């Protein structure tokens, strides 16, 4: 509990003890009134103060005004106990909701603990703590065991295990060593690491995450906006309704029926009506549900930029995927060497050396597969041929490495490959030397992710890629994806998404999942954009509405289940709160419901709605 909450709790206990004690004190008249005023002001002075400020600021109609009028009215009618009890139970309800909101905020705050306080920079053999904002790109920082990684970078010295649970929701440590990329917000667990920064602090992962979380509340859902508008109209309406209930029936009785007006009875009904009508349950529980839902999702490594996106995600029926980096690792590996008169290691050596000056992912995969230091002194006369490949002299021999178009250009006969993947044909001194099969690696949970989505009610899955048709079809078949569009340019992806958007029904939503900079336009165009955050580009993360911190496609179905649970609870609270209110208002107007009944209708419903809203925090087992 906060200091403020503890003070309110003490006031509640004091007021409750005084009310109970007054039941045993045999006094009447003004003395009794005076004694009841003590617990009333102990528990209700802040509500009366807020109501007064609202009147002065011409913002009259709120729950404080309703409570003030209802309780003062009840005391004026001689119902001291009921007036004090209403205020007491209202404060109990407010304390309960304050604690619930605080619990949700603490879950968000746990995430905020990733904010680093300093960065260690080595100067003259000693470590100096520097503000992360002052660290420039390319600076080598030192992260000791137990410290947070303050800025994104590359490990230049040391090996260690990283705790990434605050970012990804995963408890399994990640092992890192030299040349591994490392993101800020992780906790270094075992060894000392020296990291060369690749981003400024303001652009690093930890800063972006904190910015996303802090801005999430500004993007309200339709349900929240509806409740805000509803409360603005509803509260004045019930105030005028209560006034009419207090005035019109007595006047009608006197003027047209010749009966006694019974002012006290109808004023009491009007005051009961006011207590019942307080919209606390709706105004508090709906934003709390979304807030708790976003907090619960963040603990699982799913960052939602606002409650409106949580609401849209719950309506998703079509999920469109990028391929490379999203469903595959984007890491190309050598999977075979065919039709070569040379030994596999020998051919791979020629290809790796010839490609050693290229930064293309295919070239990098050849060098990784070779696995030995590259002696570039053995390589000369390198010539890249755009869209074809390259030629180079390796140990005095002319090596050509590239696609089929390169072989045709050089007039060299080649063998096609029956396997699916990228084919690097190699020729040495004008003679065909075989080809190397390179293919992307499918992510561990990719097929499971597609199955989980279909189980979650997703009606259609689509994959968009710039890869060749045979490669794309092969991957789609392995994953169980319904539809695949291949050989697309970035602009073509937007057109395909546009086409899918026009074909679907208005209430069904389309989500696009991507990771690269070329996915940013598509992420923005889709109803809901989901970015692979840990390894994805900054542009994709900026354009997306939801960010998956650990690049695991299985988290997509989890995010959908979280959103649907949240929306289900929101509607449960709306129907429950409004339904109970309407029934109780009718009963109050008819004189069947008394002030004690009104307390349940207000405070009881609010507590039940808040308890229900808190359920959105618990998403671990979804």
C-alpha cells in the first residue's frame, strides 16, 4: 500500500469503529446528530472538498457531487447512519480500486526497472560511471555481472549469460560471446562484458520500449471512448432525473390527486436513486481492464502501443506474414554441394575466398560454412556483376560464383538443382565445378505458431515474400500456410495487403507481421501491424502497433488470446454494471430499494467489476 492508501484505510477503520460505537450510546436529538457528524467528516471530508471544487470550477456532475448530495440529503432527512454508511462504503470501494490500479501499475513498473542508471566507461584503467545519454556510438562500455546492459551494441570481449525476462518474458538465459549483438535492458548474469555501442541511448531498445509503454495509455479504445462520452451524458441525466423524482410526484399528488405530497419519502427515493446511479464501476473498471491487459502482455514480451490496438487485435481474422526474418531466421546456411569433381571442402574454399569481399548474406553464409580465417592475399581481380554474381582470381585461378544467369553469361554449361533453396553455381578456369545449395532456416516455433493461430480462430494465413516461387511454396507447405505470394517487391506487398483488405468483411481485421525496413509501409497499411522487435529494424518497430520482443511467432497467437480475454472482460463489466444499475434504478424509483440496497448497487458492483478487471493481468497460462 502507498502512504495515501494507508491514510485512507486508517480513516475507514476510525469511521467504522465510531459508527459501531454510536449504536451503543443512548443519546438523541442534536447530540446524536453531532456525534454522527464526527465519523461522517472523518471519512468524507475529501469527497466533500472535491465536490465543492467541482462546483467552483463549473465541473459539477461527477461521482463526488453525487455522493455529497446523496449523503448530505440523507442526513438532512434524519438518516444519519445511512448517510455515513454510504460515504464509508464508497471510500472502501475507492480504496479497493486504488489498490487494484496500483497493482496494475506495479506490473508496468517492473518493466520500467529495465531503465539503466549509468554506463561504465574505462578511463586510465578504472571504471567511471557515465550517464547513458552521454555515450556516443562506437564507445566501448563495460557491463559487470549483475548490471543492466544500458545501450545496444556488439560484444568485443568476454562471454556471459543474459537474463532477458524483462524484455521477452522468457526465463531461459541467453548465452553471448564476442561478435554477438546485444540489446539494452538485459541483465548480465555471469561474466564481465565489453560492448561497443551501435546506437545512442535515445535510440536503443530500452528507450524505445519505455517510450511505447509510457505512451500506451494515450491511444484509447472505442470502449474507453464510449464510456467517457457515456459518463458525460449519463451523470447530468441522472442528476436531473433524481431532481424530477423528488419534485414531480409530490406536486402531481397535491395538484391532481388531492393526496399528501410526502416530500420526505420522494426526496429519500431521489437520494437513493443518486447513490445507485454513480457510474464508478464503468468509469474505473473499463480503463483498468485495458491497462491490466497491456501490463500482462508486456510481462510476456508483447508490447502493445495502446488499448485501441488491443481491441483491434481481438477482431483479427486474417494474418499476413513476411517470410525472411519473420517465419525464417534470415540466416542462410549451406545445406549441400552437388555435381562437383572437387572435394566439398575444396569447392567451398574457392567459393568462400571468391566471395570474401562481398557483404551479401549469401556470401556471409559461404564464409561461415568455410569456417576458417579468410586470407584475402590469395584473392585478386574481384569483379561483381549485378544480379548475377562475381568473378575473382583465387590462387591464380579464375573463379566464377553466382546464379544460373552468370553461367549463361560466361557460356558455361551447368546442372540445375532439384532441391529448394538458393543455388550458387561455381566455375573454375572456365569449367563447371558444381553448385552449392544455400537455404534459409525456418524458425523453431513457426509451424506451431500457424497451427496455434488456426486453433485461435484465425480464418486465413498468407505469406508474402520476394523469394522465388519454388522456395516460397516449399516454406509455406512446411508451415501449413493457406496462401503464398512470391517474387514480390516491397511495393507489391502493399498492393497485396490492399487487395486482401478489400475482400474481407468490415468487422474482420487483418494483421501483418514483419521485421524488416521494407515491411514498414505494409505494417502501417494493415489494420494491425505486428513487428518482430528484438532483431527487427527500427523502422518496422516504429510503424507497428504491437512489438514481439523475442521474435517468436508463437507469441502472435498469445497476443490474440490476451486481447480477446481483455475485451471479453470489458464487455462483461459493461453488461453487468449497466444491467445491475438499470434494475436498481427502477427499484429505487419505485421505493422498493432503500439506501443500503443503493450501497450494494454502487460500491458492490464497483468492487466486483474491479475484481473482474484484474483478471486481465493473469495471462501466463493463456
